[in-house]
């Protein structure tokens, strides 16, 4: 359903947030990071995207980028 929403409206913030979080929980770090970066282009002040991206970077041992 989230993917269908994004096919219609590629910049739907809530759908991007939920899908990025879902991908993170499923261990798909690359896809989650990609979605977070899209979300941050849509809204650079989106706290959820920043938090998920920081978690991805920490899980990927990229501590310097996570800070």
C-alpha cells in the first residue's frame, strides 16, 4: 500500500517515513537509507528521516557520518 501511494505521489512524506522505517526493521539498510535521503530532499527538517538515517549509519559502523 505504501509503494502504491508513492507511485501516485512520490513525495508523500508519511509514506516515505513509514516505508523507510519498515525497510530498516527488515534489515534493508540500503533501501531505507535511499528512502531517507529522498525524504530529506522533500523536507530537510524531517526529524524522522534524520533519526532513521542516523540509526542506519550506526548499524553500518559509520559513526563519523552519524554524528
